[in-house]
C-alpha cells in the first residue's frame, strides 16, 4: 500500500494535485448551487412583482413561428 501511495516517488506531487483538484471541484459545485438559489429567489421575486406575465406562452413556441 505504501508503494501505491508513494507513486514511484511522485506521490508528493500527485496527491496534492488530486487534493487541489478535489477542493476546486467542491468549491465550483458550492458556488454554482449558491448562484442557482440566488437566481431562483430573484426569479420568484420578479414573478411576484408582475404576476400578469407569469406562465405566458412564448410567441410561436408551439406553432413553429419565428419572431419578427
């Protein structure tokens, strides 16, 4: 097992690289989820402020028409 962890002498470079990569991936996931929640709250606020435009179908979405 120690031979595997040593990675042929490169373990001191490989494991920190894996650690930094894992930390960045976790940070990106966290930042994306926070941004998603913030955007969802903003969307909910905008829809509450103007309920007449809520769930209005997009022009031409069902008929294949294109907007002018």
